[in-house]
C-alpha cells in the first residue's frame, strides 16, 4: 500500500503535468513525463526513493487523474464563461502515422483585461 507521502507526491506531479498540458506517457511508460517527474521528486526523499510503488498506474490513481482533468477543464470553462473576451485557436495536422491530431487553444480575458 502506498504511504500518504507517496500519494501526495503523485498528486503534485499529476497536477503539475495537467496544468502544463503535458502528456503523462512517453514512448513507453518508463520514459513518460509522469515517471520522470516522480523520479525527480524521489531524489529529495530517501523514503520515496526506496518505495516499491513507483508506477502509480493503479485504478485508484487513474480515476484520480480523470477527476483532476475534469476539474481543470471545468475551471477553464468557468473562466471563459465569466470573461468578457475570449478567442479559440484550432490547428489540425496529420501525424507521421497518418493519424489526424487537433490542438485547441482557448484564451480569455476578464473585464479588467487580465489574460487567462
């Protein structure tokens, strides 16, 4: 079972990657952003460095990631809805594996022109 400290470090890593819009996985799980971020945080803690639970791919963690992503999405929607101005930029490209990929960027500004 994961300790509370391990779970907290995983949550912080997930929040960081989610807010930055970075994918959790890389070409394989070991080289993904989540695993590399956790390795970085483990350097500061002997307790985490010797942990047996380093992948954080359990169903509980996966569910928590999903809930966090929905929370971030709701925050973005609320900012756009309450802002006076907003813009949407969409760009589509075809990946080398012939799959189409769409990226969407939403910018909003409040009444006092604070940009989000």
